[in-house]
C-alpha cells in the first residue's frame, strides 16, 4: 500500500488484520460473550484496536485466536492456561516456518 493513498474498502475487508468487527458482532461470530473477549484482552492474548469513539474493533485474525481460546475453555481449560497454550502454539508454528525457510535456503 502506498502511504497517503486510501485503501479500497474491499481490500481492507480482505485483510486478516483489518479491525472490521465490533465487540458485539465479534462475540456473536464466535459464539461467546463480550465479557469473554474482554477477558482475552485482559490476558493480553488479543489487543483490539480502538475506534475514535473508544470502542473495541477486532480483526479476522483476532477472531480466529479468540475462537481457539473458546474451544479450549469449553473443554475445561482455565482461560489463563488457554491463552498460554495459544501463545505457545503460535511460537511453535513460527519456529517451524523459520526452520523450513532455512532448510530451503540451505539446500540451494
């Protein structure tokens, strides 16, 4: 994206990191409550963007993380442990991606 040039709305909504969803809509989409999303924010698993009016806005990426947390909590995992599990899963995925990249560049 070029700085100073407004992005097309279709491009923004196709962006996994664009904070397109209000708290109410986000909670509805993943089948939970706004309080659960606030708890994930308090645990620093996800940090929603704030609108000019101070309202929380969530991206699709954040909703996938929140849905995974909900899945773990529904299985009986305490929310703090669920957040830690998700963080560790994310770190493992990143390490595996980096290892694969290094393998590819090392074999050339």
